C-alpha cells in the first residue's frame, strides 16, 4: 500500500509540474535536458518564405513562423502555404511597432490592439487560433506579458539570433552553429533581405541533425498545447 501511495504522489507531482509548465507565459528556450531545437522565422510572409518552405520540406522538418498581420493580409496565399505545409503559426502583432521606443500614452492599449488585430487576421484567413506570440524586437516588458497572459498566449522570445547583424554570411553561419544547444530557439527572418541565412540554412539544418538534435516546433519544444 505504501508503494502505491508513493506512486500516486509521484504521478500527481509530475502532473502538477506539467500543468505549471503550460501556465507559464514567457519563454526564451526549451529544456536543457532534451536534445531538441526550434527554428523560428519572423516578419513574414515575405518573398523569401517560399524558398524557406522548400528547404524545410526537403529536410523534412517543421518550424514556427511568427507572422505579421499586415503581411498576411497582403500575401494570403504564401501564408496559407506555410500553414498547409504543417508549420506552426505564431502571432507577431499586426504592424511591427517597436514598443521599446513607443512613447504614446495609449501604449498598453496599443499592445493589446496589435495582438488582437493580428489574431483576427490569422483566424479569418488561415482558420487558425494561435496561442504563441512574439512581439517585435523581442519586447518583453510587463505590459506585453500581461497582454499575452490576458488573451491566453505564450510569449516566445529566443535563445539566439543574428541575421540582422552587419556581418558576412560565413560569420553569421559560425555564430548560429556555435549557439546549438539543448532547448535552443533560433530566430531568423523570412524577408527578401535575408539572403545570408538562406545561403547556409540547409547546411545549418544538417549540422543540427548531425549533432543528434531533433528539430521541432516551439509548442513541441516547450510541451505546450
């Protein structure tokens, strides 16, 4: 009987930990104990999205795309192609406002409006109710976390990103490769200016796999449902 009680306690403990993990709001990485990694792409859909999709299909992996509402409106077919390929869709707000520099008094209301406006677009065009969001420029202050929590979103930032830096493609590749680790969430962008990442994305994916990592969506990495 004592052993049964002990097992019940362990099951309840595991369940409570799992529930706690799913009620967190802010994440920058996954578990450091599991060899899983996520690739995420921001600011699309853009002119580079289709090429990224081709690479991901060839490598048989799924990624998470944090889309801008205004770009989904302007290019619904590409957005639909991402969803149809089985990739995860996240909310990147509607217009990509930098809330670190936004000084108007309506900031809290604007954050919420941007989140919900993008949600409406994703839902109406893609038929998806996303529960992942990432604010532009990695904005993560209490007002953003509060808005995410209020509307049942998990706020996802990243453990490494460098594709906006003024460095060569070779240097960028090295930086990404050096950041490979358990639970890593990599940030990239699917805009036409992102030719540097496209030049090494296939090789980078191969390198991740060769080191024994599994590439999964953010929700799988974080065990979110």
